[in-house]
């Protein structure tokens, strides 16, 4: 089983911003960020190249959130078109990021589920619960792996990008991980926010996973598996000891980022899982500045 991991597309649509959609809400600061910084480092040509390469390089593509930048309808439509194009040649699983549930009304209107529900259809829909982005966890049994998609996306005030799974989703995750069809496979858990605690409490509450301790208690019972996430815009890989073994925690960088560092540049990660469910390889595909040349690198630990 070969899985390509893409994250943080941040599809930008500043042309679709109307003043009524940004005044007196979080989009005002987000729009300023687009104009002042983000539009210069997220390159659409890089993004198109990365998505095209990922779909031809894997049996399954997973996208760990922040498909949009301001949760605008035009951004949702454009991002959905990109995912649809990939899904014509490979199966795709999508989970949301904080930028995809930017405001309470985005949650109320069900934008994420309306556009991306086909990409988190679960093999066990009866075990899913309602969360701000739709019904999660999503489970897909594929060969030696069980792909488990989680939603950490919740609306937050300006300057806060923290996520949360919540007790109901965590309880559902416990039931899913105990299911015989999941337990006999290698779990590949998808979530946008880093599943571990930050060193500083303020940082955790501002930009981390606020219930990371509870998440760690659940995942800490696993003997093996991959936990894939984004949000940090930097490639990272660490071994996480558990009560029964260890997990590979791997972060993907932003799919469209133009940056000097190989740990941050545009690209995607690739994971090889053998027939016995063992993680055989973890690598990054990094796009050079010319937008055409690829380098195969280890994900930094």
C-alpha cells in the first residue's frame, strides 16, 4: 500500500472577497494576511504540480486539512475541483483544517461537508458522530491499513487557530480502534492539528490541539501505526512510544510553499506499508524552485 500525504493547500481567492464578508469577523485578519504575506509564498503553479504528481505516485492520497484559506465559497469550489481531478485516477480521503471552518456560520451552513463529503465516506457510518465539519471519524479499510480520518477543525476567534476533537469524537475513535476489522490492520490516523502537547500552555490554547492529552491517551494504546497531520507547514517525523509499541508521527508541509528550506518547500510525503502492515518507508517528495524537478528526501526527525 502506497499513500501520498498532502496538506495545507490554502487555496486563495482574494478576488472573491466582498467587504461584507470580512468586516467584523476573523476574515478581516485572514484577508490582510493574504494581501501582505501568504499570496507571495503559496504558489498556485506549485500546487497544481504537487497534486498532479501525488495522484500518480500512490494507491491512495490523503489530505490533512486547510484546503481553503478563508472558507470562501469560491475557495471551496476551486479546492473541490482540484480534489475531484485527483480522484479520477486515485482514491482520495480528506479531513478539514482550521481554515476550512473559519467562522461559526461556515459551520452552520455545512460548507465543508457539502463540498467534500464524498471524500470522507466511512465504511462504518454508524460509528461516526456529528462535528462542526460533518460526520467523523471516517474509516476506510484498504488492504493492510485502516485509514481513520478525524476532524479537529472548530471555529475560533481572530489570532487563534487551535483545534479540538471533543469527547464524542474521541469516544467514537475508541470504538473504532477496537473494531476487529480495524484492530487487525495498521491504523493510519489523519488529523489536521499536531496530536501532541506543546511545551507551553498558551501555545497549545492558541494554535495546538486543546485536548491533545486525551487524544494521546487514546492513541497511546496502539501498538503500531501512522499518525499524519499538517498545520505546522514543516515536514517532521518522530517516533512516539506507546503502551504497546510505537507510532510514527509525520507532518507534511504546505503543498504550495515557496521556501528555501527543504523541510518547508512545496511537496508531499509518501508512505509504503507492506503486506504485513509494517511501515516500510517514509519519504518526502520536494519540488525544486524550477517547479519541475523532484528530490526524494528523508522526512527530518
